């Protein structure tokens, strides 16, 4: 089997884009090689999961997308988010000397606050993935967060007091993301689920509230299944698979 292209072997750089994911998708449709990276100094319409926006302040953060061509069924798509999340978390940790937490399915945390988010979208045909695009946003050198986000979001600079060379952070994140992507391809979904479960305080035994879009569910996390779906034990003892949703720690005192 020929060696797979390294992440970042081909990099397209832009001063400003609507979103790096949109540009990466266009390149993927035009047969860009796997591992192609699109990076922008600023995004005018950056977005996260569930239709949320991602603030892409120019010159201080990292905003990039990676073209992937995994030989996998579309049903395993959630595993890609976990794999890239593991790589981003490890890369950030190496860059700043702090251990990151991961909140299922796509938030990387420093000291309990979000410093990075991952969004994976894909195109499939006959239930097989044609390509996927993994979009990553990392708060690197922001000196402060907008007031509305200050309680929940942070940056590497805020947490450590130091400024970072963003290219160094990017390199560490790409190398580690490639490592976990290769782990997935070589060892399968369970290897990623196990790695995620070890890296995330949210995977098991965490009291959380989950916004699904239809309701807010309160319970205790009880691990992930082989597809990367979060299992939640409700207060009545029933076990509910969470396919998608926004997870936050449950504050008993604030909700009593």
C-alpha cells in the first residue's frame, strides 16, 4: 500500500475567507490530495457545530481545515471527529505544556474552558465516504475573550500568560491529528473510542446537561459505544444514546 500523504504537505494560505471548510470542500471536489490544509488569517463566517458561529479574530487564532479521504463507511463518521479532537488536544498540550480535556464530541478544554473546536463534514456515495473535511479553530494569542464568552471560552495565552508562534502550534496539531487518524485507519474505531475515553473527563461518570435541540437531558455519562455515540444514564436508570447535542457540566446548586 502506498504511503498516505502527510497532513500539511500541501497548504493553501489566505488572508481572509468566508470559511476554510468551504474552500477545502471546493478543493476536495477538485481532487485535492488527502492531507491538504486550508488556513486563513480571518474567517468572515466561521462556524461550529449545531449552526453556531466561531469568532475568527485575525492574527491571533488558528483557523484551518484538512481534506481527508478515509476508506470507511459513512456510518463511522463520528469517529473522525473524535480522532481529530484527540490530535488537536494533544498538539495544544505539547505546545503550551498543559494537559487538555476533551468534551464530547468536539470541544478541547483548558482549565474547563473551551480553547478549540472541531467540525467534520463529509461527502458520501453508496454509503462510503468520498472525502471529509475537518475544520479546526484554536484560540491561541487572544489576550481576552468577548464578555459573552469569558466564562466558557479561553485561549492558550490567557491560560498560560505566554504568547505563541502559531506555526509551531499548527505543526504540533497537524502531526498529532495525523497520528490519531492513522490509528483509526490501522486499528479501527474501538482504538479511538478507547483513547478518547482515557483523555476525556466527560466520557464516563460526569454529571451533565445535554441540549439536543428538542430538550435538555440531565444525567451521568456512561462511556461511548463503538460508533463514538455518547451513552447517558438518566436519573431513572435508563441508558440513552446521544447522537448529537451540546454538553455542559451540570451545576446542582445553580439548578436547585
